[in-house]
C-alpha cells in the first residue's frame, strides 16, 4: 500500500515522523509525497499553542477530503494534539480511522495492523535506527532527550510529553555515527532543553561532552544545538563552542521576558540581569556568535511597565534573530488560571511593536555582514537557475533566513562553497561565489 505523511510542529515532532516513516518502509509500504496517491495518510499533530492546534485540526480535515477525491482508505492522526484531546477529537472528526496518542507509540504498529484488519497482527516499534531522514541528504536532526521537567507555568509540554528523559550518550553517538555514514554533513542536536541533557542519567549536564564527541566525527562539517535555557549555559559549554572545529557559533536561548516579576510568574529559573550578563559573556568570548531568542508578550499580569522593560531590552541587546509569541492560554497550565489576563488586542499590539523593532535591528545586523566571506551549504537552486539557495552557519533550516548566491559557477547540492555577501533582502543574504 502507499502511505503519505504530514508532519506538523517542531523538529522534535519531525523526528517522530521520520521514525514512523521508517517503520512503514520496514513493513514494505511505499511512501509517497502526493496525498492524492496515498491509500493511508498519517498526520503527526502539534498541540503546543492555540494556532498550532487550529493548524492540526484544519490539516486533518483537509486530508480527510482525499477519502472522496483521492485514493485514501485510512486516515491516521498521531502526536501531541491527540495526546491532549483524543476523546474530544474522536467525537468531532469521525473521518479519522485511527487516533494514536504519544503514550501509545509502543503499540503503534499493532494498532495499524488492527486497523488494516490483519488476522494475526504483530507489533513493532518506532526506532531511531530505522529513521527515514526527510531533511535532505546533508542535514539531520539528532534528538537527545524527550519531554521537559522545567514546568514553566504557560507550557503544556510536560503534560503532553512527560518529564525530561535523556537518551544514553552511547545511543546518541551510535545514531550520530550512522547518520555520518549516510552522508549527513550538518547535525542539529535537539531537545526541549538541550542544556539539561544527561542530568537525569548522570547527575550533571553532558551537553558539552556530547558536543566534544560529535566534534570528533570526521564526516560532520557543522554541529548545532537548539533550545539552550539561559540558567544552564555554563562556562564549559561556551568554551566548547568557542574552541570546537565544527560546532557553529550559534546560540538559541529562549529567554521569554526581561521583567523579573514576569519571569518569576512564568516559573523561569533566571533573572533579567543574569540573562543580560550571559549574553555579554557569550559575545565577549565568541564575537561572531549568533544569538537567537524567543519572547512571550501579554503574559497574565504583564503591565505596560513590564512590557516597556522588555521592549527597551530588545533595543539594547539587538538580538541577531528573534521571535515573539502572544501569550496563548493553554488548558491545564497554571498560567491559564491566573488573574489579570491581558486582552487579545493588547497582546497583538505588543507583539507587533517588538517585531517592528526587531525588523529594523535585523536589517542593521544583516547589513553589517556585507563584504564578509562565509562558507555556505548549497541546498537548492531556483527554477530559473539564476540563484542557489544556501545557508551559512548563521541560519537554522526552516527557522531563519537563507543566502541567495548568484549562479556563476557549477555547484552541487550538498556542497559547501565560499561566498561573499554583497547585499541583503529582508531577512536573507545575497552573495556571490568566491573563487
């Protein structure tokens, strides 16, 4: 049978999808890209915030139409949204033939075969070993832990994914070496909080050690790690990034706010002052470090004074990359029950003002790169053949911008090439090949 997949949400969810694709391939199913061809369609959902939930439901409904207009016989929904609202979804969307919650992944294949009405259904498991990489021939994610134990008051992830559980470092390195053997050149280490990696198994963070071990794998060119919480970024970790041959000078640090009052209400284990000191320390030690962050505006109790403090902080620090979310009231979280909920229009206005400020900052940051030369990973070419689409160490796939390189020399997809930045365009760079 032919099976198609739609993966929604974060890169951690994408890894689950890749393991699911690998499981279907192992059982001789043909994976197709066009949902019209698929006899089975699998939607891996996100249920993190309201907009993600709406996207997941709309996608499920969209895919259900292929039962009438395509070849689809079975529709499967899995993932975070299913974990949160399985019973409600079953009643609301009867077109779905199989709902699989996160805590049912160990029996996923048994449920698939039961759906297909096999006489003697057999069980099989999602496996990192059988992952089918969907991010091209050069880049792959490496998930080092599941869940989260930070219990931020606005976040439903601990309730959805459970507490933070690290993978043994031996297992992670074994998977990394196999990815290297497949030709992967860029590895992106991910977890809900990578800086907590290993604490549950070894009593201390092992992220720095893991990065050192990955640095010794010859085939890798770039190594990244995403979602480093500020309170757990140690001097050792900064030193490893500074001295590594392959770890990109890129820090993704979700700080969420600057106001100490709001940080405390969020149950964040840091202060505005310590965040600022950390950023100054990173920039002093690694002058070309790219620092990305995410912020939440309109958290319950956020006053105009709190917001002004955050706005001024963004203007002062001048982050290289920044995303802003309007607070989303999530079922079952402590913040959802808090008094002083901020009006939707106020949240939207506050978000838009910071994004407008960041747009100006980003333009200045990108303009400062003009004249510099960087190595870039060639990922695609435009249909007219005039430009290559590439990324430098400064950009994470599907999250940041790209570098458009004028096609003046034959280059292969997956190749690294030196390019000089000659112009900028919104959030992207424009370069030319350096011979």
